[in-house]
C-alpha cells in the first residue's frame, strides 16, 4: 500500500506516509479513512511526510485534492495540515503554488524541516514535547 496514516494517541498528530509513489485515488481513500476514524481527534493536526516521494504531484492532483477538501470542510474545520518535503525537491520548489491552491480551503504549509513543521502544528509544545513527536514520526517510518 503506497499511502498510510498513523495517529499518535498522546498528541493527536496524524502522520501520512507513502512508499515514494503518489497515487491520487489511493491518497483520497486514505484521507477518507482518516476522516471516518473515531480515534483521530479534533482539531486535527496533520503531517504529510513526502520526503520519500519520487514522482511529482501535478497541478491536476492538487486541484483534485482541493475539491476533496472542499467537499469535507465540516470535518476538516480547524485542521492544520503541514507537508514535509526535502529541500530542493519539486514539492519544495512548488511550495508557494501548493500553499496558494490550499489556502482558500485549508490552513496548510509546506516545510523542509520536521522540527519547524511540528512547531507550526503544535505552537505551544515545549522542546521536550516536540522531541517526543519527532521521535514518534521517525519511529513510525520504520513500521
């Protein structure tokens, strides 16, 4: 399975991962599963870790994603969504465009640093809590 999500029970962080390929239909199915999951608490704090992504995300895929989010605005109310990518990657170079597409419907930012992304998602966390989240994200990639 290319797309998966994990929810950290202590922080509520939802982590989306992939195997390097981005398949829109599978991603949409995974997002819908997360939205229906009663164990994912609100307000949602989502980190989409795209550091392994090998294929580009197209403008068409972004527009499909925007349509999906628009159709689930009630469920995504108060959600903060961060995307983590590698410095210099196509996602990093396209981050302004990605944020512009997402902005009308979602509080969304692209990051190239895990700590900064988590700090944006959890602005009131102290350094110890952030370190625990970083460790959880990195351990979860080993599953």
